[in-house]
C-alpha cells in the first residue's frame, strides 16, 4: 500500500541530459520485487487518468501484480520524480503534491482484500504524503492486525514530506504496530538518535517488531529477531544505479519469509537481490528474477534458502 510514481532517471548518455522514463515509487517497487521472486502480490493505491498511470498499469499487468484495488482519480495526477547522478550518489526531485495517491482515504480501502492477505506492507512515504493517506494506512493496519495479517513496514523517511518531529512520532508509532521492520540506517539514525546498529535493532524489537532487517548500504545488513542478530555482508556487484535497491531488498525479504525461509536465509536472498538491482538504471528494470538471485547465491556459496 502506498504511492506509485513514474520515474525519469538520468543516464550517462548525452552528457547527462538524457532521462529514461520508467516506473517507481517505493511500495510499487517492493510489489514488483516480491512478484519476481514468486510471490502473489496485490497493490492498494490511486493513480491519475493520464499516460503515466497507463505506464504503471502496464507494468503491474506484465509483472502479475493485481492492480484491481488501485483507484483511478480523474481529478489528480500520477506523481513523478527525477533521479540525477553525481559524485555524491543519486539525488531525487519529486513532483507529487496533490497526487492521486495523496488523496487516498480510509473509506477507499478494500478491507476484504486486506483481511485475505498474508502480509500488508507500507512505508513512511505511505504515511507522509498526506493526512488522509496516513489515516488510511492506520485503518489498514488496524484491520490487518484484527484479521491476523502480518504487517511489514519500511521506515523510508522523506524529510521533504513532513517535519521531522511529526515523522518521528508517527513512524515509531506505526513501528510499534508492525511485525516486520525494514529500516535503512540513514533513516533510523535521524528517527532515533542512535548510531550503533545493534542498539538500533534492539530498540525496534523492543518497540514491537518481531523481525528487523536493518539495511546498512555498503556495510551489508543486520537481521534480527528476539533470539539472534545475524550480520550479512554485501554481495559483490557492479553498481550503476542504487535507486530502489532497498525496496528490492524488502520485497525479496518478505516474499522469502512468506515462502518459509528463516530470517538468515531470507536475509541472504534479499541481499543478493538488492545487489543485482544496482547493476542497471531505474528502480524496476534491474530488479532480478528468482533465477538470477539463486545463480548469484550459488556462485557465492552462501545460504540460498
């Protein structure tokens, strides 16, 4: 559940002035990543009645992601964003104010579909795009928990969406309601004032999560539950564009947990998937299939679930 967007990603061609159009949005990326690993995935959101919306629906259809619960809002646009690449990595510029997804309301929720799911996934962006969208997320979580559905949550802090104080309060509150927490280190140090990964993970667990996967970028991942902490080194890759790597990790990780992997197996699998996703431009196109992930795991000699 969240905001899908259309992406314009700067390539190295034409002196840096060529932008490749594709699909993005953290929760949509997550959905595609889970589907490419064999998961059965549906999406909850809203898009405009525009060509960007058509591109997104074509993506979901081709990936086998059920978009029957994605509303078309004829009075609002589909959000877009631009990715630029420089010496300090990639930079995002968003055009999402008043987007169709930001106008989503609790009354729009497909409660029956939520109750039938194994996992409901959402993120800090899903919460931050508007008050009505935040209210809808809370209602979805409430219904999921009452229906015995696992809640997965990626902190995904975007400072431009809301003041840090409100973001902190809301994200930690939702984290207390989540079963699986997928924070990025750069996010969580702003949300917690903690620096040590083990202490960060313990705080997430003590707040309410059963499973935590702390994404540490070039330092790999720290996976934990209430019984153990497992450090997973990054998989070797040729980085071209890291856009969407964290979303790929999350989608792959949750898909493998649902399939029956333990946290270490799922963590290795997701780390390999995330590494492969950085080897091409765009948030979606480089997301690997299960076949490619398993080939990398086999080559590396690490656990493959």
